[in-house]
C-alpha cells in the first residue's frame, strides 16, 4: 500500500512540473526578443528611464538607457495625437512602483473642433521598456490641469498630486491609488481649495511615511480688489490619502501687482516650484523661483531654496539664493532637485544669459550642507545661443553617486533634442559625457521626467 501511494505521488509531481514547464515556455514565446533578453540576462546597474513628449510630432515616448552611459537606448512610443499625445503645456511624472515597473503620470490634452480638454492619467508599464502589457487609468474627468508629481507611499501604493485650474474643483489635489495600477479604489482629495490659479505641485514621502506636497498658487483678498497674491505653500498630510488632519503652511507671499524699487527689494512673488525632497536629516527641502518686477516689462528672477526646520515647515525654516538675478526664462524657469549620495541636495537648472551678449547655460549645484549654505556650481552646457524657448531638465544620481541630467536643448546649432549628461564626479567638475537620446526634430523632451532604476 505504501509503495502505491509513493508511485502516485511521483506521477502527480511529474505532471505538475510538465504543466509548469509548458506555461513557462508559452510565456517566453509570447515575449519579444528584447524583452526576452531582459529577462534572461543578469540585471545591470540602474540606468536612466525618461518619459518625454515631442510636440512637433505630438507623440509620447519612453526611453530606457541600456547602458550606464546611455550609449545604447531603447525608445518606445506610447501614444500619438489620437491616443495619449501631450502638448507642450502638459506635465509628466515618472516613478518606479514596488513591483519594479515604471509608473507614468501625465496630463493628456486632447484637441477637438470645439476646443480642448485635459484629463489626468497614469500608465502602468507591463515591462521595463513599457513596450507591452501597459495599463492606462483615467483619474479625472475633463478639465484644465497642471503640475503632476508622483511618489510611492509607505503602503507601497502610488500617490500623486496635481493642480486643477478649471471645471473640476479648483485647487491642489492628491490621488491615492487603490492598487499598483491605479485602476480601482482611488481617492481624490482636494487638499487646498484655491480662489484663483494653482500652478505647479511636487510630492514626497516624509520621514513619518506620510505625503508632503509643495505648490505655488495665486489668490486674492477679494474679487476686483486688485490685491492678487502669489504664494508658496506646503501641506503635510495627516494620513496616507491626505483626507484628514493635514497641516498647511504658507511659506511666503508676494503681491502680484506691486512693483519693487530695485531688483533686490521686496515686494516680489514666488512661483514655479521645482521639487520637494526629504534629506537624510529627515526634513523637507524645496526649490522655487522668486521674481522681482521694476515695471511690467523689466523683471528678473533668482532660484531660491528653502530648508524646513521641522517636518511641517512651521518653524526654523531657512532660505538661500542659488543663482544670480537673471532675466526671466521665457518658459518660467526650469529646474529640478534630488538627494545626493551625501544626503545633501543636488539641483539642476537652466540659466538665461545675464547680458544680451551672454550664453544660456545648463547648470548643476551640489550642496555641501542640508541648507545649501555651501555649494559648488558646474556648467554642463554652454552652447553660445541666447537661450531656447524651452529648457526642461531633470537631475538624478547614478550607481556611482554622480549626477545625471536629462534636458531638452532646442537651440543647439549642432544636434538639438533630448540629451543626457553623465557627470564624471559628484560635483560634475570633470569627466562629464553627453549622450543624445532623441534628436529628430529638436522638440523632444520639452515636457519630461527621469528616474534612475
């Protein structure tokens, strides 16, 4: 009796193994050759992944650097004009989900004979290249939106922020996804109902595991009073979906229609939030542009940073200037922020020429302290032109601890388009190399986001 049971058990085991083998073969045959190689070959060091648009061709693309120096790149087209193409005014976000796959956030602008409408969406990629098995989720109805930003919460689920400017409740929203693909169980919370125009947002997960969002917006003391103000604020959420016990702090305010007596004297107003990050000290750090106007024609901007004194940014905050006063960049001032290997901030930004005879520059700032009192500045690109209409840029840190900057270079007299600079050391002072990601039209990457994983 015992021998018969043992024989039956062996037969069952063999059958199970055969079925598993057939299933594995079917899965492998269903994959493309590049995806198959990605599964078979050993995992390489983290490399840049970039989601970006090309407004001239109205396409949305995803680029994966196959090597650390981006000498070999795979580009996947995610949408065209009739599907998911964003315009130059949409925003894009990218993060890596807990399943290891890319998750993209985007504001989709769809044109029709009666005008246009926007929706907030996510794309959960089915593989590392976003080439198959992608899932698109619609998070909003039609409206006018901006400033999307993505993170993965402490519950391993995506959370994103965006600004609603029209139709849907106007203000700053936070969406907490109900699953990894954001296809069900989502909650959309209006964390800051605003009177006039909300602009950019940026989200990070605090040291307590809860979302922290910074944003800029305009409000008024009353309709028709002319006392419009430009504000910079931060919200520390009280729970995972920001639905209760939030702590809101207006960090600074400036009157829009008031004029300064000089470029270094208030009043001024604040806009164009870059990124918020949590340093290794557990405290929020953010960047923004501060604008001074002498009249409605003459105005300049400087890049500023704010280091919070506590997790709510309610006390002990310090601010510092990161750039000289520069003419306002035509598109408002592109900049980006990340955490360096030292735990201190690393910032990239596009700087317009200080004089009519000067050159536009793509710069990187490496901070030597949490509050960026001590910094080193490096110029990555100085192409001899007076600056492009767009110069979006995103900074990240590679496996060697060196910055990588992805940026749009529309005005390069040689090759214009989406480029990546891989720094040769931690402050980008030597050994930098440049790789061209996509340069068919020169308009690639005017909206983009990059992550390294």
